[in-house]
């Protein structure tokens, strides 16, 4: 009985950690999408919110094929005639990951 209880606790912990990571990643991508929309793509309000949702959804695509949140933003910036380095995009993703973690953990 003790072993089964411990196993259930470990499973619950694993599920909680996975859900938390999922929420943080989605929040990070939303923040990243808002940043790109407002800073570079000239979107505001509802248009920026819609774009941020699209960036979040891009991460549910075929990441093995390279189409994820960063790829989506990079391609959209390129279509807008902007060349933002991967270094800058990656740096912003790291910053938004930290902010997303703070936000989610405080909820």
C-alpha cells in the first residue's frame, strides 16, 4: 500500500510539473507574440492580442520541422521587411520565459 501511495504521489507530481511547464511555455510565447506585434509589426490592442494567440498556436505545429513560436515571429518579421537576428529573438524568449515563470507561479 505504501508503495502504491508513493507511486501515485510521483505520478501526480509529474503531471503537475508538466502542466506547469505547459502554462509557462504558452505564457512565454504570448508575451513574445505581443512584443513582436507591438514593437516591430505595428499592431495594437486586439490585433496584437490576435497575433500573440497565433504565435502561441504556432508552437503546437510541427516543431521537428522548425515551425515554432520563434520561427513564426522570424518569418513574419522577414515578411515585414525586418531582419532581426536569432540572437535577439532567443534573448527575448529567455527574458519572456523568466517573466512567464514569475507570472504563472504567482497565480
